[in-house]
C-alpha cells in the first residue's frame, strides 16, 4: 500500500475508507471503472445479505416466542441495531451521488490553507476523527468477539447427559431458522456464518457512523480555520497613516474577503451535511432509546454472568454510538458560534481602528 503523507487528508480518513470499502460504499477518488463498480456493488450486496441473515431470523424468533420478555430483551437491541444499519446502507446507496459530491468538497476544503500553522486548525479535528473511528470500531468488534467467545466456551465446555446424546449448544446470537441446527455440522456452519455476518455488520455500522462523524468534524475544522484567519488580522498602531493606508488596509480588506467567501462556502457545505444526515440522525435518535432500554433491562434482569457481560458490553457500545453523534454535532455548533462571534468582534475592531485613524487624520488636517 502506498504510504500516505501525514499532512494529507487521506491519512486522517484512511480508517473510514477501509471500513467503507468492506461494505461497498468506498470513499475512493479513483476512476469509476466497470470492474471497480462491480466490486463495490458486490460488497454492498454481500453486506446487505449478511445483515439480513441476522435480522430476519431474529425477527422470526421474536414472532415465534411472542410475549416472552426475556427473548425480546436479549434479541431486541440487536434487531434494532441491525435495522438501523440496513436503513442507513440503503439510504447512503440511494444518495451516493450527493455523498460523493460532499466528499470531493471536503477534500477541496482541506487545501484551503498551505501554512502549517493554519493547517493545525483543522488537523486537530481530523486527528480526533481518526482516533474516534479506530476506538469505536474496536469497541464494536469487541462486542462481536465477546458474543462469539461466550458461545464458543459453552460449546467446548458443554456438560453431557448420562446418555451422552443431548447437548445444549448456543450460537453467538439467538435466532430461529425454522429448523433445528443443533446437530453437527449444521451448528458449526451456522456458528461461522453468524460470526462472519456479525463482523460484516459491525464494520458497516461503524463505517457509516464514523464517516458521518468525521465529515462533521472536518466541517468544524474549517470554521476553526476561519477563526484563525480572523484572529491573525491585526492593525499595527505604530504604522504611519500613509504607510498604513497604502500597504496594510488592502491586505486587511483582502483577508476579510477571503474569510467571508470561505465562510459562505463552509456554510453551504454544513447545510449539505445537515440535509444529507437528517434522515440518518432521525432514525438514530428514534431507535436509540429502544436500544438503551432493552440493554439496561438485559443488564438488570440477567440469568447468568455471561448474559450480564453481553448486555453490559452491548450497552457500552450503544452509548458510544449515541455519544459519537452528540459529540461531533456539539463541536460543530460551538465552532459555528465561535466563527460568527469572532468575525463580528474582529470586524468591529477593524472598523473602530479605522474610525480612530479617520479621526486622527481629520485632526491633522484641521491643525
């Protein structure tokens, strides 16, 4: 793999690109060749099928055991999460062109500054996005791993009855396939298929959520850049009026125009992000309450330590997912407010200083 420069945007979004490519929503700027499209569509179809192989059997399990609160609690939160993921995948696929335009615009905004000190304004947010992506995916993969390990321990440490025929086997996730899969090799095949499907779904869930979070942080970084530009505009009080009028004021005007134009551009991008993510955020907020409620109930009303561990780790992952959206959204709001207030204050200072120079010139003229 070609080494990516640290100052490049590709360095910071590399984890997002890798995760997205696994499920067929690759953020790649390469040419859209036929083979690349076929590969992406193939990954996307496999990802949807994998999610469906988890979602449908769990829905069937709830339907067959309707009224059993414990089963609803154990599988309900997983059903909700996978349902969220399927909706997001279909929505992103339907808005692929808008997603690609937004991606290209964010890449273009990254090159708005070439000064290393100015670039630090948005590199910090990009770094947070990269670290958050890695941490969130790790937590999601930990959930899948724990569910799998718990089921594997039950499989390898199983207690045999007196006739050595009846066994109790547990898959990583409770489902109902409409037939008995406890016999070998059906059980082993189902076990492996569930792990692969859960791994694919985990990758897709965090690919979408962390990519949305990263986009919001990159927009926040551009507002921070505007703040940096505005803060760097100063008027030297020890300048002679003639020198100031001839040399400095044109620079101030040019810099202010640059800030205003960039601010308008970033506002448009922020609006595009908002319009694109509203359905996803609505679905996330609508269903997160259900997930948390079922997970908390599972933590409190558990029969075994294994069930407690699974519910607790799942609750942690859900909370992290919700925090991800709130965290990035709050940062964007703060940076928009700072950029607006900073621009206002700085412009007023410029006008006040200009008025002072004007008064000084009038006094000099009268003298």
